[in-house]
C-alpha cells in the first residue's frame, strides 16, 4: 500500500488552514457561533455579551530575531499581535493565557523582562494574565498566547459582512513596519559582514518612526470600539499579513471584490524614504509587508461622513464591488494589478519575504 505524502509547502499556510476548517466543521455546538476563518472565534455565553477567543504563536527564527529584538520589545509585540485580533472583532480583552517554550540560553531575568512588558501592554486594557504553561524548548524561544475577550452581539464585526458599494477604509498608515524591518536587517547584515565587532554601532539615525512601528506597534482596540459605537461596520480585519492578503480574506469571506486606489493608500514619508534607499517601491511594503496591526474595514457610503467626527487617523482607500473574490489595485499610472489569491508571505510555502 502506497503511503501518500504531500509536502505542506504545496498548499501553504492558508491552504492548510482550509483543510483544518473542513475537519472542524464536521462537528458543531450551538454555543459556538463563529469558528475557524476569522480573526477570533465567538462563543455565546450570555444574552448581552459574546465571548471572543484568539490565539497566536511566535517562534524564534520565524517570527522574530533576537539579535535585534529585545525581550521588552518582544513582550509588548506578542501582546499586540493578539490584541489586534480582538480589535478586529471590535471586542474588549479580559484575560490572557501565556505558554512559553524556553531555551536554555535564556535567563530568569530575560523571561521576567518579557513578562513585565507583556503584562504592561495587556494591562492597558485591563486584560489580566490568568494562566498558561511553560516547557523546555530545544529550538529557541516559543511564545503562545490566547486572549479571551467579550463583545456586545450588536457590535461584533466579522470578515464576512462586506457588501457591494461599501467604502473600504483603513486606520493609520501602512508599510512602515516592514520599512523598519528592512533597516534592522540591513544593520544586522552590516554587523555580520564586519565580523561582529564588540564596538559595532548600527546606523539607526532618522529611522525612529519606522523602528518604533516594527518593534513597538500599537493595537487599535480603543479606536475599534469607538468606530463600532458610532458606525455600523460591515466587515473588519487587522493588517498583519499585508493589505492585499488581509483584504482578500474579507473578499473571500464575503463573496465580493475590492478595488483599491494607490493614491489613497496611506504611506508615511519615512516609509517612502526607506523604499527609495533600497530602490524598492514603498507601495509594496504596504501591500505585502504586514505587521502594521492597523484595521481595514468596510462601511456604507451613508456612514462614511461619520468618520470625520471620530478621533483617529482613518481614510477611505477604495470600494467593494459585486463579483468573484479578488483585490484590484489601481496604480498611479492608470495600470491595474489584480490579485485572486494571497500574495503576502505564507508559512510553509516556497517563497521569500519582500
């Protein structure tokens, strides 16, 4: 009997998740009202509140590089990665469960620094570390965090509610995190090429905004709640994989297409400066870079004017159209780029980051 062996790289991260989903959907429970396929799961617990649950894993050498990521930065960013999923549902976090795989080259003091930063970031939203687990790890530092939150039934937002005619909006600016990563990687390469001298001095002058965005991002929990209080959000997702891939998640979940305009996609001047230095198009950082942890959402045109009464940097970048799921980018020169799949980095696939 031949044993079938399909490399995971053949299907990629999102293809593998689809296979998980089909298996999970063999069973159901009336109290589980949103399962795999969104930023978080939703459980029906009380009449006036729904429970929201998300989990994320970070692995040294895959998600972070400890040669330029301190334990303090890592603790805060690990919290933000999970809090951002809670924000994408317009929920509030309440409790976190933290499991760590700890390598022998880490000290007690390093783990304490990580935990202090993690607790401080969660504490901004009264989210308490309520449990977890620890284990030895032979492959480096591994962080797995689950956050439980809650949301009112009439304020929950999914990926699947986008409608033809909706306005596509985004918070903040995009691509700056990837621009910061480019600088960190460049300086690491300089350090290695120089023979790792003890007196090496990285060139970070003038790049603070980009480095801050990558190492110490912010979750848009408060802004998300303000939005859902004033406006009916049809769909929403956080920008963790890049604008095109995350917009594609909305399109696939909602069964619609999206048309975005390059001229309206917010890109910070420092992102453009870094793109120029690397002789790369900064729009690519925004479209594919990821880890900005901003929010992309869709609303009716009638509600668009209400955005001006809210605090926060929010702008319209395109429209939702009826049609097969795809994302179109209208470039400044009039050309249109069309995406029918996820162009950003996926684990397991044979591809490289920008």
